[in-house]
C-alpha cells in the first residue's frame, strides 16, 4: 500500500485563525440593524471556509452551512439579510441554515453569539468509480438475544416489510426489476442549480442511484435465471434525489434529503438509509454538518449505511464524510473473485483507508463486494452513454437492462440489503445491534484493519448473529509515539461486553495487547503526528490535481478487474 505523506498544517491553521480577525472593517453601530457582534464570541470556522474567503473578492458570495447553539428562527434569518445575504435552506435536523453571504460579512456572522460553527456548503460526489444513546427499539443493552435461534436460512429472507431510502442521484422508476416497489420519491436538488435540468421523479439522469437501488432490491427479473437480483428483492424503496445530473451535489441538499427521511420514517416504514456519496473531510465529526445529519437519522432508529470513498490509492486518512461518523456503518470495497475462498480476494485498490482524518476513528467498519458489480441500468443516463462496453445484454435484440460498475458505492448497498433481511427477521433490532452483529459476524481478513475493517460481510452469519448492544461506536485509533505503536479503543469496554473484544471483532492474526504492533514502514514516518492539535488539509491528503477529478471518480481502472 502506498503511504500518504502528511505534513503538519501549522501555516494553514494560522491563516485560518486570522481570517475572522482581519476581514474588512466592522460597520459602526448605526449601520448594524440587528444584534451587535459579541466582542468575545467567535464561532469556529471550517478551514475550507477560510480558504474560500482567500479566493473571492469582498462582495462575492459564499454558500455556507451555519450551525447554531439552538434552533435558529426568524431573528437569525433576519441577520443574514442584514449582512447582505439570503437563506436558501432551513436545516432543522441539525439546527442550521444554509446561507449565501458576501465574503466580507463572514467575520460579523462568526461573532454572533448564537452561531456555533460555520462550514462551507461543500460539494459531494457519488462513490462509484465505472454521547451514548439509550436503548432503542427493544434493545436493553444486554449482550444476548433469547429469541435468536441462530439457524435461519438467509436465502429465505427478502427484506419484506422493510423500506430502504436511497439518498442518491434518483432512481429510474420504470425499470422492470423495481416494478411496484418505489413507494415515494422526493427531489432535493436545489432548483436554481445549473446542474438541475428538470428531472422528473421517474428519472435518474446520472444513473448512479438506479444501480445502487438494484443492488439493494432489484428483482433480477430481466436477467436469465434471476442471476442479477439484489440482496433484498421484496424490500420497498424511497427515491431521495440529492445529486445533480453530473453525479455531484451539495451538502445542504443531502441534509435536506436526510431530514425528510427522518420526518417520514413512520409513514413509510423507513428502517434503512443508503448513502453512497461523500466529500473530503474538512471538520471534526462532532461539527461536520453531514455527519450530524446522518447521526440524527441513526438516533431516530434508522440504520445508516455509507460508502467509505474511492481514494484508497492515496493511502491512509482517505475515508470521506459522512463515513467519518463513528455511529454509522461505513463500508469499503472488496474485489471478490466469486468463490468461497477468501485467500484470493483483495481489498479493492481504490477503497478508502482509515483512520479518519482529524478524529482517527477506525474505518471502514467492514467490507463488501464492490468491484465490477452488475446491477440496473438507467436508460438514457450519462453512465449508460459513458460506458457502452459495460452494458449487459441478456437476450438477442433486447436493450441492455444492466451495467457493470465498481466502487464503494456498490459495496454499501449490499450491506443495506442485508440489513433489510435482518430487520425482516427481527424488526426490534436497533441500529447499534445491527452494526455490532455485522462486524462480529464478518469473515476475518488477515490484512491492514485500516483497509479491511472488521472483515468481509457474511450474509448468513449476520442474519444468525445473536449479540445485542445499546451502543456500538467505531473505536478511535491512538498512537504511542515513544513505542511507535498504534492501538484502538477497547471495544469490549466501549460496547459493553467481552463478546466484542478487539481480538474477536478483528482478525486473530493481528497481535492485540495494549496496542497493535505495526511495522515501522506501514504508517509511521517522522512527519506523521497524532496530536489532536494537528489538522490535515485536503491539499495534503489529496493534491489539487486529483481532488474529485473525473479521472479519479471514473478512471479506466474502474471498469477493469481490480
């Protein structure tokens, strides 16, 4: 594995700290129609916001997500107007507003006492390449389930009665393999976006969301012998469109989609939400707007499954947001050679590696097959046009109903489908118990845990797992600089039972003591420090020449065997 070289970001942090203090001259009290700025309060500003300010003139607008200490109301919206800005989304799920303000007004906004955090309304991309909560939903925090027989045939489960929300580019509703199972569709792409060209609820102009939906719940009816069916063929789907026609979107649209899912979970029986998209990590997870949104969904009883990202070739610290949430299930990609022998399978080279930037959470949580996956083709979509050699034709003179794509976007929905089967069998399972069972039951993989997570998804074992827990956060990795070792939080203590000990959750082949023993050549170099004070900028993690470029998202290697 190629190691990503990191450098301390002292200069960038200094600049970020000065942006608010410098700015333009504050107006006089007579010019201030709304509460005066506090002389002592200063909201924390994301480093990407500070960098954006340097790139715009004083009167150019910035699109920001402003998180408040309490739910914002008309007073906060009026202040945005007073600063020469507009509010284009109210994000009640995370006590935030999505606003557009002149760069010169940033420092005044940051000094308002009610403002807690300011982040850029960053762009997100589909990841396809070619405090403890109380017990939930019947869990009592114990570690055994007396109703679990452990002898179910997973093939007899189909996700019946479970609804999965697909937060993505849309779903082509008229695909025969999805007939009658898309129970609702919502479009959250900002109406004034240059990339929103009037897609209807039945369209998926990019084609990504349709492929993801097919992996979760496609019937396989248009394939010979139903060989291209999804994991949970009787699950219902919700189409939550948040990505534009080019497969990109903005964080505020994604959060709006997640908010709708949470608000309508009881109406449609939504128990699972698949999020195969992300952006580079810019903030600590506790203030990352996208992380806050998916964690609110998790706390509402929805199992959130997210893709890890497709930047593994750049080394460690490449997991994307919201995969840096320690609550949700983050899935990396396995290149699976379609047999029962794990020895010839590998972690897909593009699958993002942990630990997460800034927080150092151990991610991904597990792997699932994501390379060269055949699933539904959205006719007329950009992906159909881009990759004609990846179309799958089942019958002479018939159109192609399927296409082959790769990425962690394809791995995550396989896990979402398995979660639907688990919930069909036992609807009382909480998100934390499901995550714990998936990780505990995974087939162990003797490799770098920052690449593999707890192992490879095992459908039969996951369905038959019996452990329960009220809290299953991903552990934090820590460094012992004196001994040059890296260790993880004790998951037995973190999750509340010896049943979840590190040596059980991860491979027995890894030497577990107080720390994981690593070769000096693996992760350590003099330039990599694990102090909480060190921030890693995206410019260090990924150079500007490859950050979110089309060549990375859709490289030729994606369409070939990994």
